[in-house]
C-alpha cells in the first residue's frame, strides 16, 4: 500500500508552501502517523503536524440511449503537512 499518491500543486497550495505547509493526495486508509512517516522518509524533512481532509465522491448521472446511469466518483483524502521551520520540499527537482 502506497501512502502518498501525489503532491497537490495548485495556486492555493503554492501560497501555503511559503508558510511551510505542503499538500498531498493520500491513500483513503492512511492515518496521520503513516503520512508523517512517509513524508519524512521520501523527502528527508521533519514533519511538525499533519491535517487530513476526506472528500466524498461526487454524484454523477449519465443519460444513455437505454437508461439513466447514476453513480459516484471515487472518494479521496488530502493531507496538509507542516514541516519544521527552514525546511523545504522541492516537488520540481526531478524535472
């Protein structure tokens, strides 16, 4: 089970990066301890705190020729990780 799926690179998260906070899309079953350990291992930084947000999948309806198909998109979980002061995570180093 991979804990971290991908980093969140948006304008809102870029503003938080200046404050030492970074966002990640994480596995729905991961807890804060797992997320903290994965970030520290992968990026080599000290994590001060982890906040998580769970989103329910959106309801979607598709009208086909024979019937109406209703379902949901996948649920997801985000984590906002605050690193120790003076430490930086560089998402663009491998490009």
